[in-house]
C-alpha cells in the first residue's frame, strides 16, 4: 500500500482483521493522517483480535439440589441436568446450581428455570432472559378485610398485553427518566415509551396478584409477581445483539444463547448500569400497584419487602445469573428490608423464608413450584370443560382471571407438587420457612388472547367472507 492511498474496509478484512464497529474510526484516522503502510500496520495492531476462546475441556461443576419423585419428574430432571452439563462448558463459567423447582426452557445448553450460573467477569443476557428482574413484593395491610383488599387491587392493577393509556398511566419520576436517558442501552424512544406506559402493569403468564393472611399474625397481605415488562424486554433484545457481536469475535464455539458481554468493556459497564435501572423501575412497578390499593382503602402499610428471582447479582468479578432462583444471601440485595418470598401456586401459601449460604446453594433458594411439563402438554392432559377444571382446582379461594377467560395452564395442577418442593428445600438446606401467607384469593391475566381485538377482527373478516360467498 502506497502512502496517501485511501484505505477501505475491504482492505482491512484482507489484512486479516474482523469487521467491527471500530472500522469507520480507524479508516478515518488512517486516511486523514495519510499513514504509510508501516504506520498503518503499527496503528492497526491494537485492533487485532486475540486467539478465539474455546469451550472448556473440563467443564465447571454444578450442584444438584433436586431429585425426581416419580417417572414424570425423572424425565424433567434428566433434561435439566443434561442442559446444565452442556452450559457449563461455556468458557466464562466457574460454578452453578439447580433448585428443586428446576425445569428446562430450551435446547441443551440453555439455563433452566431454577438454575444459578456463576460467570467470571462476564454478563450473559440469555441467562436472565427477557423478563429481567421478575420479582415478588409483599405489603402488610394489617387487619384489613381480604375481600376488600382483593377488590381494591382488582380495580387498580392491569394484566394482559401492552400498557396503560395516557389517562390511566402513573406519574413517572423525573430522576428515573434522567437515568434512563443517560444510558446508551436504554435511551431509545421504544424503551422510554414502554417504561412510561407499562408502569403499573403485570403482563401475563404466571404473573399474579395474591391476597392472603399471615399464618403467624393473621394480618392481610398482598403479594405481586411480575417483572420489567416491555422495558426490560427491550434491554434484553439489545443486550443479546451486543453479546452476539462479542461471541463471534471472542468465542464462536459458544452457543448463541450463552453469548456474553465482558464486564471490563464499555458495553459491559453500561449494560450493568442498565440492569440496575431496570431493577429500580421494576421495584417501582410493584410499589405503584400496592400504594394505589392502599390509597383506595385509606390504609397505611404495616410492612413491605421484596426480592427478585430472575436477575444478575455481582460479587467482585463474579456474576451470579439466577434464572428463577431466590437470593438468600443479603450480599445480593443492597436494599434488603426483610425475608424472602417464594410463591408456589394459587391454592398454596406464599412462603416467607430466611436462609444461609452453603457451598451447594450458592446463596439461593427456589423461586416457586416450577413445571414438569409444558403448557401444551398440561392442556392436553386435562379432561372436562375449562369451567369444570377451574371450579375443581380453585375450591375455597377467590381466584379471578383479569381477562375473564380461564387459563388452565396456570391452575395448581400445572405446577410441581408444592409439598415435594418444600420437602426438598428442607433436605437440601435451601431456606427456612418463618411464616406463610395463607391464600384468600388471586388475580391472573387468564387467556387474554382468546378474545384479543386482532383475533376478533380476524373472525369478523372470516364471517364476512363466508356471507359474501
């Protein structure tokens, strides 16, 4: 290459460099400074990639805090362990653990629900998934009537797709908006719009609003379960894109779902800060619903605490990825205000627990009851009408679906046996139950897609076509 010749991206690739976001800046520097061939090579050396990082020949070990108690569970546990064995070959991973409520979520090598994976100096977006900071919050309503609390909460909450319209949105804190706008991962119109409109919403799936009474005090308690909604999903999508760029450069052998963002990079630091902002937003998402219910009843709360069970926790250069695992160790929660919460299913108590960190649990407990089969498999296994199944499984509790459409895949039979999970918690040292919130009733999204507007329009078009034939 002669001096003053304009260098192109194609020439950089021919020189052995992988295409990257540094290309435009490097070409601009080389061309504007009219570097010689020797000067160009010396300048470009800083961008040369190191050797690719292979998968671990000796995978990190992981702790198994689960055992199968029937044939169905044997298949589930086998899949979970197989998936973890593949995952532990990822070069950043140094430790792991699985909980009694573990269940597979994808192809082998995907972190299971109920899994904890410890990575060194790396954040794996795929290991916290789209529902970042899925969490539970409890507010003590004192001696309030459970039905009145459930009715007030029903009129305050929001389940289903999308967010609130402008007339029903909660006021958004300006200081939180400033933090969002200052973070390169979050400062997009799509992200900010979701943060505003999804505040005070609970989504669908297994998210719920639960009312019960303390076994110890008799006080009425409200527990909500949901995550960061579209706000967090947008960060997850962007995080996976950035992690994939690093994966292609650093470790192409690593499975795409296990791609990571190095923490000691600019992207890693920004992503970590983005996760903390998501955490702050999600906590607020719980608080506005609890406070709105208190306000409707004119009640002051007696107590409140919360915890995530789907997040990334940092200790030094170690990053604990908890995919559906409750942190026991206070070091993982800087704003710890009380014990932890472990819901099981709508007909079972929410467990209030404390516990100690052990070599086996890595400082975590289960996050709930988990599933042995998929929603589809469960649906196919049931006989009778949805109404009959619902009536049978919700005896004694005021169970409601926000959409007024029954979702049998969220009824108690869809989940693992609660007693088994509790027994295994005790057997494996995964937290001590110090109180229970005995169920009065709950609200879930239900099958909100059954009569979704787009489906109704589709049905109308089909009916019109039939009439016109």
